[in-house]
C-alpha cells in the first residue's frame, strides 16, 4: 500500500474527489437505479450548506480530520426515495431520514475503501442526519470541496468534503 499523498491541502488530490464521486454514482445506481452527472467541483472557505435534509459523517485519517456532508433539497431527496422504494412521498418523513443516513454511510464506505487502498487510512464512522431548514457553516480554518450532483436538469444535491 502506498502512503497518502503529502499535499498542502488534500482537497487538491483528484483521487479524493474521484473516490467520493464514484461512491455517489455506485450507491445511487445500486440503491435507486439513478444515474447522476456532476457539476463543476469548487474549493471554498466558509462554505454554507443549505437544505432540508443532510447526511453528515466525520472522517478521520490521521493526521487529517474532515467531514463528508450530503445536502439535499426536498425535491431531490424525494426523487431519490421514489426511485429507491417506488413510492411517491410529498414530505420528508422518518423513513426518508433513515434512507439519507444509509446513503451517506454507503457513499462514505465506498469512498473510504478506495482511499484506504491509496494509503489514506480513513476510519469507520457513523453518519448523523439533520432534518428541517438548516444552514451549516464549515470551520473557517479549513476548506470545503463542493461537488454538485445532478439528478435531472432541475434536481441536484451537493456533496461537501471538508478537511482541516
């Protein structure tokens, strides 16, 4: 196994972005028969995530610490859930929140496996789900890689990878 790359900011390692994009693609294809495309990834400081439901998981790969956040507008998560379960929902229910937690766990697990093969040594972690109108702000000392995930021309959600 090779050692993790020694970069000033690991968000500049394209393999990190690719691992999470692959995790999203594989998970949504397998669980929701949904094919996604991606918008342009950007690296920002003081990122504010807005949405109605989010899955958050802390990432640790000493000496790195970070957070993976999947932020969903209502319409986007309901579209994914409809594709997963074959049921049309109009509200974010406990079942929808449970699905967000499971999707977050699977996406992180897929990315973690790939990154650990590259020498990163990310540890296991349990996701937390946030529901309701929210604004999450990242730690001002770090940066966040934001990847827009497009489900359709009008529906998207955002993957945020923060590292400090």
